């Protein structure tokens, strides 16, 4: 999204009556877009929502990735010593949701209405909590044990209440808030879509959520991004 600055042109002195002097209009010139560099592991994790937002907004950035085993060597050179970090013209921005919210604003993915924006914030926070809880429980398990823990423990305690509430919130709407795509929709597509790897039938009782996930995945820039990404564990 372009920012603008105003510049004013002043006419030369003229030997004429004031009413003969042509009025000069203020012109708006585009300011340069910041340079972005996103630093994170070679994984989806806590950076993928930011990548999706940049992809949706067609915002250029450097996607700097490194392997987990290289983190001890990499850490001293990373601002704040933690990832993800977004460099905005070399100024570091930390915390994954703060980064995603900033990126969403640049991509015009945050509603203008304060209440709708807050609803999106709440939903994105919830999806982040769910993602963290799921992966902290299954990350080091083998595939068979993952499915068991997800089905018998996480689904009844965590996933079902969330999906039930989300289904009610959607109320047959095309998008979660403001009648247009927001970063909350991208978060739903990313996190809920990702949970289907543990249970292919997860959304069978939630047609509204399933339809929303499908719409997000079909967004041209999101589809293009996902089509070219390598298979990652998480």
C-alpha cells in the first residue's frame, strides 16, 4: 500500500492582478515502499501467516530461512535473539502476531471498523494459541501417535469448542468480518486447513468453516504461493 506526501509548487512572481494568477494544486507523490526481510526457520511455524499476508497483498520481501540446526550459530546475529523477526528498512519488528498485524495493515487486510478489527484480532490470537497447543503436544511424536493424541485428547478439549464457536460466528457469511477478506480469514485457512493433516474429516460437521477454508485456499495469490512451496513438516 502506497503512502503519499504532499508537495506544493509556487508560481513565479507575476506583474498581474491577484485574480489573474493561476491557482496551483497540491500534488501527491508516492513515497518509496519499505524494504522487508522476514527471518525464520525453514518451516511454516509462526512465520507462515506473515508470508501468506505478503503473498495476498503482492508485497515484495526477502524470505530469509535457515535450518533449525543452524540456529545456535545464527542466533547472535538476529535482532532480539528470537524469530520470527521482520526487518523494515533494517528496523527490527519482533513477535509473530505484531509482525502479522503490521503486514496485514500494509496489505489492507484489517477492517476500518474498530469492533470488526478487534474481532479479527481475537480470532487470530485464538488460532495462534491453538496452533501452539497442538504442535507442542504432537511435534516430537510419530505419525500414528500424533493422530491418536489429536483425536482423543486435543479434539474434544480444544478443537471442537473452537470450530463450534467459529461455525456459529460465520452465520453463512462469505468472510469472517466486514464482508471482505481479512487477515483473520487467512489465519483460519492456514491453521484450520493445517489441522486437517491430523484428521481428514475434521470439518465434516462444520460446513461453514470448511467452505471458508476452501475459499481462502482458492484465493489466486494464496494458491500460487502454496503451489510453489516445498513440503514442510510444520
